[in-house]
C-alpha cells in the first residue's frame, strides 16, 4: 500500500476510497469526547447513504449539522477558558498568600532576634553590675579586716 493509498483509507474500517475518507466512527469518537453521544446521532457517513444498511436513516448535509457542533464546541471552549481563568486567579491568590506568610515569618524572626539581643544585652549589663557589686563588697571587706 502506498502512502497516497494509505491516506485514502478509512482509519476505522480500512476501506479504500478515491477521495480522503473521514469515517463517521472517527468523527463520533472525537465529538463524543467533546460534546457527548446524544448530539452525534445526526452525523452519518454520506458516502454510504445509499447502502441497505442506511436505507432507514435520515441524512442531512454536513453544512446543516456542523454549526450545531461548532456552537457546542465553542460553548465547551468558553467553559474551559473560564475554568482556566478561575485556576489562574486561584494560583495568583495562592501565590500572594504564600508571599504574605513568608513575609510574616521573616518579620517574626527579626522580632525574635531583636528580643533576644535585648535580653542578651540586659543579661550582660546585669552580669557586669553584679560582678562590680561583688568586687566592691570584696574591697570593703578587705578594708574592714
């Protein structure tokens, strides 16, 4: 089978045609995923419409059927775009919340460090004061002896 013959074969039933084949089952699979099964009942293979298997089917020109699908696809795309906007908004809000929490943590850390520096300074001053008082007391006792 050559490449051109392969291009003219249905990917579902592998039947060869003189024109490119877009098999209804393939269309059905694509549209079922996008718009659901009920909306696809009107779509049929127009090349096979005269066969006995299709004599009780109602056929419509593809131009009449596709606008409905196009509208349904546009609705689906619009809903997906809105969902994407919602996700992006949530992502931004989450990012802002994370930034706020990080900033609060850094501020609290600085406050703790400042408090401990003041505490260390106070303790060093208190230590120096007590050592000075102890030495003063020691000198007074030496003088009195």
